[in-house]
C-alpha cells in the first residue's frame, strides 16, 4: 500500500545510483547504498526525519544528515540511503529499525543469483553415478560383446536414453548416426514407486539377473529392489531378492493375507529367492473356490485357473528357466520394469502368463487383473490403493483378407451399412491391402471383434480403473478414428451367389427400403405401410421347433423348387395387402397372394408377387415348421425354415435356417431371425454390408474391417458425447532403430500407424533380458544363479508397448488418480509431436491404390508423437540457490 506521508517529501532523481550495474565500492569508509526497513509506517517516518537532521544526539543514529537515494513512495516502511559500514552497523541497532543491508538490486555482481540456479523446477535424478553404455542399432552392426566386462554393467538399449528428452540424442543428420554407442547417466523424474505394473504375456524367467536386487552392478543409484511381500507386510512375510511376483500364484497373499496367515505352515512356502509366497495349489484354489478365502472376499466372484499354471512352467527360478520355453514375456518384463532396461525400476512388479502354454487364458487374465485392482490393499502412505497399469504385447489377427474378393474403400455406406465394392484377386491386391502384414506379421492383419465375453471382460477391467496399454500391431495397418473417411473400409470374400435379400412389390423393391443382410445370427424387423416400408436390425432370437407342426413335403412342387400354403388364424398386412395366407418358398422367399416355384432369375420383380426375399436363390428346403403361439388377441404365427444353399440337403442337418414371426396385435410387423446361412458363407458379392462381412481370428469372429482397431486395442470402445467412437486403450506404435537416408528417425516398416496410434516408442532392436539361451552374456550375476543369463535383440510393437507402459507408470507415481484420459491428454499436449525436421512423417494415402502405400515408413496422417519423460506438473519440485557468504541450498524437494 502506498504511504500518504511519503508524498510530502521531494527528492531528486537518483535512478543512476539505484539502477543495476553500478560499481561496488571497495575503499575503506566508502558510502554504499543501503536498504533500511522499519517495523511500521510510523517507525519509518520517525527514522527518516531523524536521518535527515544534522547534529542529532539520538542513540544509534548518525549525527550528520544522511542522504535518502530512493524513498520508495510505493512502500510505507522502507527506503534506500547512502551510508558507510559503521553508520549502517549503528543504525541496525535502533529499536525502530527492522533491518539494514546493502541494497541487493544496486550490486548485482554480488547478489544476483544465476537464473538456472534460482528457479523452481522438478527434481530430476540421475539413474547412475557414472555414465553407462546405451546401444542403438547394435545388432546389425555387431556391437555387443559376447564376453562383456565391468564396462558393460548396467548397459541398455535405446529404450532409456531416447526417452529422456523430446530430442533424439542419436541425431546427427546422417543415416549412420544410429550406430553410435552413447554413454550417459540417464536422467529421470520418476521410477514407478507405489504403482502396480502388470505385464500380461506368456512365460517369464523371473530368475534372470535383470530382476534380482542382489546382483553385481546393483543397478540404478536409487533402486530399491525386492517386492511387496516383504518383511512387515504380514506376520509371516520375508523379504526376497527377486523383484517379480506372479498375479495368479502370489497376488492372493497380497490381497487376502488373513487367509494365508490363518494356517501359514500349510498355505505359505519360501520361494527360492527368500520371498514367502502361497503354495501353488492354495493360490489357484483362492481364485477358483470362494470357500478358500477369508469371509471378506467370499462374494467377489471366482476365476478358474488350470492346474498346469505352475512356477516351474511359467516362471522358472535361479536354477532353471521356465519349461514353457519362451522369451517374449521376459523381454516385455525387462522393457517395462527391468533393473537396467526398464523405466519403472521401482514399481510393484507383477507378471502373468495370460496366453502362453499352461497360462490362464485371456478372459481369466482380464478377470484376475480386474479383481486384483479392485481388492488389493490400501497403501497407508497415501490412504488409497496404488494405481494399476498393464502392458499387453499381443493381439489377434489373420490372413483371411488375402483371397479373391471385393474391397470397400471410402465407398460411403447406406443406412444398412451396405456398399458397392471393387473386385480384387490374391495376385493383385490393392495397395491398402497389399502392404499389410508383409514385413512383420506373416501377411496378417486385424479386424474389430464382434461382441463376446473377451471383449466384455476387457471393458469391465478398464471401467474398473485399470490403465490398459497395448501394442498397436506389426501389420503396417492404418488405424483411424471414427471421423476419418477410412474408418468403415472393409473387404468381403467372393466365390458364391449370396442371393437377394429385401422387400418387394410385384414390380420392384419397396420404397424406403434397401437390401438387408442375411448373415448368420442376424435379425430384421419389417414394418410396412401403404406402398412403403422400413427394415431395422433387432436382437437375434431363434426359438427353435418347439411345439410347431413339422412338414417335409411342400404343398406345391418339391423340396428344391416348391412352396407351402399356410393359413394364419388372424389377418396380417404387407404393403397394404391384407391377407391371412402366406406362401413360404423353398428358394427362401415368402410371398403373399399366391405362391411361386421360380428358382432362376430371382429379382425384386421376379416372381411377380408381393414378397420378402431372404438370401433368395436356387436353394432347397428339407423341412418347414409352422403354427400359432400364444393367446388371442396377442397371438403370433411362426415358421421355421430348415434348408440348404443348394438344390438339395440333408434332413436334420440344415445349412440355412430362418424363422419368420407374424403378430396378431401388430399386423403390419414381421420379424425375420436368421440362424445359419451357408448361402452367405459360400461367398459375398460386390454389394456387401460392413457388419455382415466377418472372418475368424483364432476361432473368434471379427469384422472384415481394415482400418479400425482390433483386439485387444478396441477394448472399452464407446460412443463419446460428440458422437465419435472413443477407445480407452493406450495404443503404442514402434520406432525403427535405424534412420532414413537423411538421418531422420522414423516408424519401423512393420508398425501400425494412423491417427489412432497414441504414441511411438523405441522398439526395433531394443536390448532386453532373454529367457532362453543366446550369445550375448551378461556382465552381472548373483549368488546361487546356476543358469547363464543372456541379453538379446527384441523388436516389434511388442517391444514398444512395455517401454511406453513403464514410462507412463512413472507418471502415475505422481498422479495417482489419473485415468486413461489423463494419460492420453499428457501424450497429446505435453509429450506432443517430435521435431519433423528430424522425424520422417510421409504423405497420407487417399485412395485404395494410392502409390504412397508403398511407403511403409509413413505415419499415414498420424501424429509423430514419440513418448519421452515430459513433465506432468505434479512431480516433486526442487531448487538450488547460492547466497553470498557460501551458503548453498540445493536439491530441496517441494511437494
């Protein structure tokens, strides 16, 4: 607040003396600019007036007049005066004076702190006390020694150093820049502490030295080691040296210690590393039998686990590798939270054999992970459960698209999602299909899965709060959001006659209707009025034969070309025609007014009758069920057609089944429910529906989509408030370890791309722990290890996913309430795009045969987001300040 009393004083302008940069007086007795502060405005006025007098006798006040250089009209209690050191010392003792010191701003050479030392910033640690080797593109250049020495302790691939900053430290502007072996201490903000990180994969060798806290070389300076089942967790708990725990075999003790402590001698054992863990059979029973738990967990639901899920098979030890004989899970674990190879080296480290030999299987994995997240203990440090994030380097796909067929690329689908396609052959695929899967996935690609129990279980765990990170895929497949023109692209097979499905008057298709799907397990509701009608999809609901009457001989003709005449006990209406007689034909059309045996040239005007066509063609019917059901006036009349998509079939083994339901109380409504349709599966035509075009991936049905997310990337899919599809899974693409000819970083040729990739991470050629034998031995060991540990090359989006998951876990460490939305927002806004002067983006392909499809390093319109250790704003703060006289405050945390 400005002092009114100060306004009465009129001083000369001494800005040249007050301003920064004046020379600091050094001669004895020299006058200097001193800041004088008083306790109150009244005190300042008193002191100022006395200082202005000449000859005062008051104690602690100079006896001669003192010059005021800056009265600081804006301040009521302070001003700047010319004093020598003795005068300042004397004045400092006056009871009304709070302080007297040299004026800081007048002598910056003495008092101005370096800006980089003074500012508040997040505390960034060094991973190591001394630089360690960081390898990139090492495999192609044979740079890794087969017999390492101490200089190779704590070595890593480029998954760490590349992600420290936005800039690529290997960039030199030359394609050979990726070959450098860099040495660095590796800076980081977080280490994943108090975050549960789950790697869901196949087998893991948890006895590898990468996961041991008692290894030579130790690891990061701040590395803690061990696992959550340590001394103090529970009365019987003992600390072990292995960092990893298994979600199936060890998590029950973490969730429900009371159950295991009630009989520790029969329910707990000491693992090879010293950790007290559940007896395998007891752990499996805890998941699968609600009576084998504490009462508090008896109603959370059960999950069956195979008895083949054992430590020997899935985990190994210090003396044996896991017997299921795979590397993949070990690679992923190392890239996620390995002591020397992963970002989240201090997280709570969990693994589960989700899909490998003797594993839990996918749905059980989802269920177990959900229950773990919901019922694990509260961390007393925070009063909340630790966040859960999972790494998933696996996915479903197939080669079904590589056949003769039709492609539908930006064709524009009608209300029934039907489009007109363009034919292609296996030897002449269009570019957008031809380059899919050819580099890293055996010509395979993924499709969006239809609703099933796997999809539901995944949705449940995401809704429960698990952050699900997934490998985008190694198919070089463009994945786009629902607002993109490529979202509804698909393909269909060819090889047979689909027949015709739709509603028709005698002379043509009914106004307002379109062709509808006759795929397996689909249903349509037909409503007509006047000369128009509508067709809408409804839930498929076949009722079977029930108490209906059976007939194997048509009223007219034969089982190949004939029809039945059926009299209904009530009238119905079809496009204005009122009747109580229907004529189901063997060639899968229903006619009204009269029947027909026509089998060739079937169209909307042939036969020349009112009709519903249901995959109509030269089919055959071996049996028809019919009859009324219910009580008037709410009766229904139902027919069940059992036939075949050819001129003959076997009674009791139908290849085509449909049911038609007519309603007494809604006479203009007819429901058609299709069961199986081998006329459909024998081939599709150029006119096909997106949602009727499906294939199978490892036995699970998927749409023939070409540019949507597949499984599991699609998990949790929902429609947002803006009408667009939202995918909660964090979708990770893969970086190439080598550069383009201009020295630019790029996505690797096999990685999926497009605007549905959330970010790219180091992937191709990372250096990770191996479960099986190899050639690149480790420089570190630990007591009791009798199996040689190796490092090796790891690639694919399988490598990118765990790198990103581990780094995201370090962000959850300081943002414990983050959801997948927060993670995605951080990636988009803080991690943001890489410098396109140093990263190759490419040109998006627009047409199905665009020449740009040959560019397999193009991002196809996606953003060049390369994950790095960007701040979130909630990291611990630190500052460093040097003060005259040698006092230095450094590394102080402010939280």
